[in-house]
C-alpha cells in the first residue's frame, strides 16, 4: 500500500458516519487514492465530475476577483449526506462523504488536519 492510500485508510477511521473518501487530481479527474464503507461503491466517476466543479468554481472566483485558488472547501449537502471537497494545493482535492448524522464541523477539522500528511504523501 502506498503512502497516500495508507493515509486515506487511516483518515476514514475518524468517522462514525463515513461513506467514502478520495484524493483526486483536479486536471485529470483521476482518483489517486480512496476508500469506501461499501466495497461495491466506487466514487471514481463522481470524483471526475467534482473535479469539473472545482475548475468551474475557480473560474467563477477569478471572475469575481477573489482569486481562483482562494476556496478552501466546497460543501454539497443532500437529504442524506454531506459531500466536502477540500483543496490540496493547486493540483489535488480531497473528497469526503459522510452521513448527515455525522458532525460537519468535525469533518472539516479532520480534513484540515490531514492535509499536510496527504500533501507530503503526494510528493
């Protein structure tokens, strides 16, 4: 198991309401590492679309003169889950999906704390 996959596997253990997590290359939309509570669940397809969303968000922020790289995270909330997309430098993002019963503030905190380890593992 490579360093980024190991970091992702350890990260998931912090959540009671864990659904899935992925580290994704923004330009290609490719999942670099990920894991899911359900082995049949593959978040890779969604991760590709979320990469497009991040690129669109960067364009919008640039048009608003807020800085294309200024977003820390993007929250998508559905009736069942929270989907958090947190930037990892300029080239990657971290996606976390948790059930709504889990703590959103804690999820953001843990993503922020995991960021240095993920970036180091990505090289």
